[in-house]
C-alpha cells in the first residue's frame, strides 16, 4: 500500500500574520463585540479565538473594572496563580509586562497529604498554598471547580483579595456552580467568568494573555 | 469594606472519586455513547469531560481501528508527538504504559529560522523535526491547523506513517479544513478528529490519555 499516487500540494494559509488577522476578523464579524467595553472586547476576542466558539461571548460574565484591574495588577508586577500546568503552559511569557511570576502548585510535594487532611481535592489543597500572596494577584482557574470554590472560601476565611479572578473551570460537577457563586458574590475582587459547563485551560490562559497584552498580533 | 458578614461554608462535592464518577455518569446519561465501539466510547467520554460539551460526540470522526491502534502503539513504547506545550502538559504521565516519550518541538531553537525558510508557521516548521520518528507514533494536534496540514504533506512527501493521528486543531482559519482533509484521506494512518472549528489542547491530551489508560478513574 506504499504505492499511492502523488498528491497535489495542500492549499492553506501559511502566513502567521494573515492567520491572526483573518481569525480576529472572523471573531469581530460574528461575535457582536460592541456589547463589551474595549478591554473586555479584546479579552473576549482572545477567549473566542482559543476555543473556536463565537457563542461563548453570550455567557461571559464580568465586573465592570475587571480588565483594567487585571491589566494594572500585571503592570505592577503581580504574580499569576493558575490551578494547573496547562494554564501555566498557555500563558505567553513574553507578553507579561513585568516578567510576572506564574505560579502553579498543583504538583507541589505537600499537596496530596494536604488534600487528604482537608478532605478535598488536590486542586483545592494546592490553592491553599497561595493564601499568603493572593493580595492583588491575578488568579486563573482553568480546570477544577474545587479550586475556585476553595479560593472563595479562603477569601471568606480572611485571605487577602486577588485583584482579579478569571473563572474558567470546566465540566459537569461544580463548574457551573462555582462560577455562579463567583458571579453572585465576588467578595471584593474583580472577575471574569464563563457561565455554565464550558471553560478550560486554554480560555483561562487566553484571559491572562489578554490582560497582559491585549491583541498585539494585530494591534501592532 | 473588610467588615463583611460571615458567610456559610460553601456546599460542593469535594471527593475526587465522587466527582469523577458523577462526571462520567453525566456524560453517559447525555452523550448516547452506545453509538461508539467500546474503546472510542471511552475516548469520547474523556473528550467530553475535558471540554464540558456533550455535543462534541456528534462531530467526532474516527477510523474503525483508531483506538486499538493508538493503544497498541503506546503499549509498544511509541513516542507521542504534540504540537504545543499545553498538549504536553495535559498528558497524564503516570497513565502512559511504557514511559513513552512526549515530544514537543515548537520551542526548539531552530524552529523560527526554519519557519521563515519554508514560508510557513512555527507550528508547521516544528512538525518537520518529527519526520524521522513518525513511523508508528501517536500524533496529537491540539492547537495549530498548519501543524496538521504540514503533517499530512510530510506523509505525502514520503515520511513514515504515524500509527494514529489525533486531530484537534482549533479556530477559524484552517481548523475545520485541516481536519476535513485528514478525514477525507488519512494517508494510511488511523485517526480521530473533531470536525469543525472546535478542538484544543485539552481535547488532544484527553485523547492521548484515553489511548493510554481508558477511564482508570472509574474502571479500577
């Protein structure tokens, strides 16, 4: 079966600048971004671009100052906390304005023992390790509903407030509920969240990248 | 504003085993998995779990032997090639049956120069570095349509065939088209792909994790 006939070269867009321009133009054409303030429109564009779903714009919840608060936090050197390695891997380091630290504690050695002790998931236990440095930070949750729930509990227990909480846990158990709780009572933090079951690490890191740099691929 | 009234503890499921069981039960209840052969049903379950969207099952395309070919390739020690760091980060290493190598070349030093030389994206240039070791490998594309297009071109140019191609590029330019080309002519490889614009690194790594281990969270 190695004797297949020669094939014609495939036709596709190969120029990165053209790909970005066409992508973001499609988002603009389909997503009714004019409903958002300018910063949030850029964040929504990156979010939609990360998942290929224009309609997530319809389920986006946010506080009015969320974009500017996150942008200012990063500019002033605030760390970024993420609930899993995939979110960390999706953050474009060169976009971060102050070589901000990106902190993922999910695989820290003390986490399994702590999870067993507190009777919660490893994701929730990992969030407890952030408590001291949460004040003014950017928090990006792209996987575990229990991470977002535990974060809100920590704030209720007196932990300092993040500048902005990016709520994108995904799935069928607790994702919609944890984001609904964030939106219902953000506990003094600014927030962006995608309501419902959808979310994920690509969206969470896209939101961080938007706060860090907007849309430099086409704004430049 | 620090004098907020004390809040009641939040109610949510904290037991990882219960979370997995409930999640997968929801998928089973909503996704009509009986349309798939057993291996693909497990892969579809992980896929749906990774994105929170039951309806992706309706757009899943696959060759009849894809699951078994991927499973066998991993069992025999085949490497996993991924088009971006996020896919690599989502692969659960302890599930891999033979300490399989996970290879991501996107940030290799020679990639930017090679991309400029071939007039294609960095993602496409990174795929060229796989050519020698593609025979019998598992390939997971979770981000760039140009990576999937270039992979298909490489095979047309004579590169050895992967055992299975997991096609989950995402977005508005080339994602649907590259997956349609894979499904139209898989060039002798087995394949799994999500038709249309949707995809992403979480789905690509979920597919690898399914080939590696099925659903050990509930099968055990």
